[in-house]
C-alpha cells in the first residue's frame, strides 16, 4: 500500500498486516512475496473505490461510507497470498479480491441493521446516519456490484459467489432463529460461525488459488484453512467481548451479552450449569440482569428493559457479572477452542510446499488467535 517505499519497508507493511515481525519475515523470497502482495493490495484498493461509486448522490455517499471508514482488508490479502501458489496477482485475482471485499462490505450494512449496532469501524453505523431502509438497500447495491465483478470472471466465479452468499445468509438466519428443538446448541453455534464468517474467508483464499491457476491440489486445503481460521476469528471475538480493556477493544465489556447475542462462553456456562451450583447462579444472574428479555414468541413483541416485570440491575452489578464470566473456566475453554481451530487450520496446509506462503499463512493464523482487538 506504500509504493514508494523500498522493498524492505513494503515487506514491513505486509508484515504489520499479517503479524509477521521483520525477524520472521527476513529471507529474500519472503520479501519478494511481500512486495508482490503489497502491489496487489494497492490495485485492489484503487479498484474498490471505483467499484463502490454510484452516480446517485445518496447511494454514492452511503456505499463508500464504510469502505472509507477503514477495515483490515483481511480477505483480499488472503486472496493475494493464496495466489502466490500460482501466477500471483493477475487481473482475475485482483477482481476476485475486490468482489470478496465488496461482499463483506455489503454484509456489514445488513448486519448492523439486524444487530441494531450503533457503531462500525469507529463511525456511526450506516443506519444511524441514513436509516434502516437506505442501509439495507446500500447492502443490496454493493452485493449487486460484487456479483457484477464476479460475472467478469465467468461461471465458476458466479457459482462461487452465489454459493458463498447462500451460506452467509444461512449463517445469519440460523443465528437469528437459534438452535431448533433437539439440536445441540454448541454444534449449531459453530456451524453459524462457519457459515457467516468461515465461508467468505474460505472463498477469499479459494479465489486466490483458482484464479491464479495454481495447482488444484491446493484448493481444498486452502478452503479448509479459511473456514477454520474464520471460526477461530469469531471465537476470539467472543473472548474479546469480555475483555476488561475497552480502550483496546473499542467496545464496552460484555457488549454481545448486553445485546442478547449468544457467545460460546455463555453456551459453555449453560452446559456446566447443569452440574455446578455456582455456575448455575452466575448463569441466572447473566440471563436476569445482563441479557435483554427474550421476545414473547406468542405475541411477537419485545418486552423492554423498562417493563414493570423487570428490575434493572445497576451498571456496577452488570460489570461485576461480566467480570465473573471473564474469570470463569468457560472463557478459558473458549480461548483454548479458538486455538484448536487455528491449529487445525494450519494442519490443513500440510500438503502445501514449505515456503513463504505457508509461513505467512501460519503466522496469520497465530495473529488471529493472539489479537486483543
Ligand atoms: C458479522 O458478524 C456478520 C457477518 C460476518 C455476516 C453477516 C451476513 C449477512 C448480513 C448476510 C449477507 C448479506 C449480504 C448483502 C452479503 P458479527 O455480528 O458476529 O460481528 P460484528 O461484531 O463485526 O458485528
Ligand atoms: Mg454484528
């Protein structure tokens, strides 16, 4: 992203994104790869601004809003990295990376409406600025643009995009409705994470292999890597949600729980609460004092916090409950589970040749589980 810098500095730019220190990322082949990826990222970035441009003034402003607000560009980077197994960042790889990032962007507009999130990427969410309808329609417009980009690459790309879109929506749907009677809540949750996050990260990596004409033998391992690292990423989010350092995470501790969003520590607590009285007591306090009341399925209306049937706990009480969950073994177990998914992701790369790509993907997996924001 910094074309005028010498190679070593550009390597450092990629290193920062991937979490590779200069010590790890020091050989000539590593630096050559970093240079190629940074050059590819610049092309992706320049094209993204173009692809989200609309002549309509409202669509033009709303569509570029979250792109301009930031983002780590993790998915395009994975596409470019995987493409190093083939021809590198050819034109098709760059277009696929853009399509994947625009799809991700589109999903954020919809997700923030569904989650009623007030902020995204450090700015007010799109629906806070333009209202729900414009935010939803902007997501739709961006998704149309992502499809147009993929259509340039032919039928294979269109199918990859459509299959991934279906999984994103299914993940979001299953998260919304929750596990069905008889379904294991934890297996359901992991499947939600695989669908709503793993699928697009996997598609990003897969596009790199497919459109760089790399050996097809690398395709499935790369897909498995992407899907598993996506799950690890979401599980770390669950742990970060309980972090006592809002200045690092940018979030109030327990944001998910306060919004009624189920996370793995909570699901694990429900599991152990059946056999442990103190866990059962903590669970009761979380469900009574922290989480919003569940909707009445018969009436299909939400009872509010101010409803007479509910006494609101003090902020200190809620903070104390969040802290207890943070210190509980279920949070350590969630962290361990994230590390297990990351290890499995790296194991999936076994068949890849040893070299800079494998090294960078391995370091990337470590960075995902070591992050604190
Ligand atoms: C963020 O998860 C949300 C997703 C990863 C996927 C959302 C998918 C959709 C809205 C359906 C697809 C729609 C289109 C137009 C492509 P999160 O809520 O756990 O994370 P957060 O903390 O970043 O909000
Ligand atoms: Mg969300």
